[in-house]
C-alpha cells in the first residue's frame, strides 16, 4: 500500500495586488509559505511515504530567489520524497526557474528530497510508481496525459500502485483563470480527457489546477489549494486542505481530507431595511470573524436603505472593519434616505444659513428624484450625507 499526501496549487509568490496595504499583502503571501509547514506536519502525522505536488508550486515561472530558497528550506525539512510537476503558472519551458543553475544548486543542497519531474516517463518509488504529466508551457492544446495511452503497461510493475500526476482541466469540467475575485473560463487549454486513459491500469489520479476540493471520479481528485486564495463562490467551495491517500494496486483509494488553511475568506449579502439592521450587520460579521485580527477577508454585497445618521454610523463601522480585516470589499449600494427629523435639523439650521440653504436645495432635488438619472441621484444623496456629517461634527 502507498500512503502519501496529494497537494497542488501552492502558487507561492502570488502578489495579491488588489490589497493596497503593504503589510496586509505581505501577510497574505507569507501565509502561503506557512502552509507548507502545515503540509509537512500533516505528512509527519500520517506517516506518509512521499508527497505529490500536482503543479503550480510557484505562482510564476520566474519566482524571486528568496522565495525559492524559503520553499526549498521547508520542503527539505519534510525528509521524505516530494515529487513536483510544473503547472501552467510555473511551467517547465526553458528559461524558467526549474532550469536555472541557482535552483539546481540550491535544490541539491537544501532540498535533495525534492524530485522535479520534467519528463513523461514512469518514476518508481519504493511503494508506488508515479506517471508525471508536466506542463512545459503555459497553454497547450495537447492533452498532457496523451503519452499514457501508448504506454506498454506490461513492462510496469504489477504489484505497486500506479499514480498519475497531472495539472489541467478535465473534460466536462472547464478550467478557470484564478484572479482575486472572479472566475473566468479559460477554454480548453491543458485539457485532460480521463475517458481516454486506460483506467484499469491506474489506481489514483492526482490532479492540480482547480482550486477547490473536487472528486472527479472514484480514482481522480483535485486536492485544491492548501491555503484559500479567493472569496467563496457557491456551495461547492472547499479550499485550504490537502489529501491523504492510501492506495493499493487494483483497489479503490482511501481519501482523507486534512485541513491546512488558516485565513478565512467570507462572501455575504446583506440588505438594510433601516438603521436597526446595523446592529444585526455588526453581529453577523462578528460571528464570521470571531474577533480575529488580520486573518479574515470579507466581501459584502449590500442593498437597502439607511438614514443619514445610519450612514454615518455605517461609515465608522466600515473604517473599523478595514483596520481589522485583511481585506474588505463592498459591492452594491444602499439608498441614504433622510428621516424627517434629520432634514428639519439641516433645512432649519438657523445658526448656519448656508447649511440650511444647501440642504433645502438638495432636498428639492431628491423630491424630484424621478427627473434625475441614477448617477445624479446617487451624488445628491452622498452630498446630503456629507452635509449632515459636517453639520453634526461642527
């Protein structure tokens, strides 16, 4: 029986450019490195014989030397064979990191247990045989597993489990381009057709490229990324794990999910039906983040209505969240609907006739909102809110 860890899509060095704060951006990048240590511990706890990385160890084919050195250090500490193939992000073309003298030298000295698989040929380990399907370019219209269709399986050990290691999209399950917030179909590049493989000759297929955990068939799995890297989108969202696999020749593999993620990415929708909902909004976020500082990222789709004072309180709450969270992204908008008392305080401000005059003019515009286009109405409401905030803070 082979006992190993299946992981993929580490994408070490991912820049997270949408996060403007330098310290928060550094923390996001550093947590991906820290996840390697958690993978190392998972392998130790499970007494794994080896680790398979199904592509995209790095986010780029030319990562910086300090990043490479840090990765090699943690991989070297695993003390068991770590087999890696290039993926689409860190493909194996000439000129990439894998071919540099610096990588070859440091890999040999720091992580001699790291086995880089650039060729389509079986690799025999003590307890298993691995069939690597590396990507030697970013986009390829040739199935990376094509070579397995013509392999003479009679020459392969019939007692050791056979494991395919590949990176790409499977048929009927399109790949994605993983940006920070959006999923975009990438077409048919690096498409793997599992139906054309001699499945009876294969015991497990370790896949990379899809960042969620996904079982494709009884023998084929995507491990997903070990540290979440984007906001949740849908019920079939499971990131932040590796897979522990037990498999024997001609036996169905036993798959165990092991959590390795630390950062939390949340995606919620919230409608304000009035100022009273601000308390509920605050409680919901508190329940999600559990008081953690700089460990959560939140995307909120908002709608509804708030008064001028409610808007002022919302802005204070938002500023506090931006300090506590690694990232806060607000989508949508709500209407700022002035209450009668708020308008009276502004339009009847006898101590400051200018405020009263401006407020009255803005109120007149809002009373004829049907004559305004969407942008004009939005700007008018913002102006009234800013005037209210200025008036109460004087």
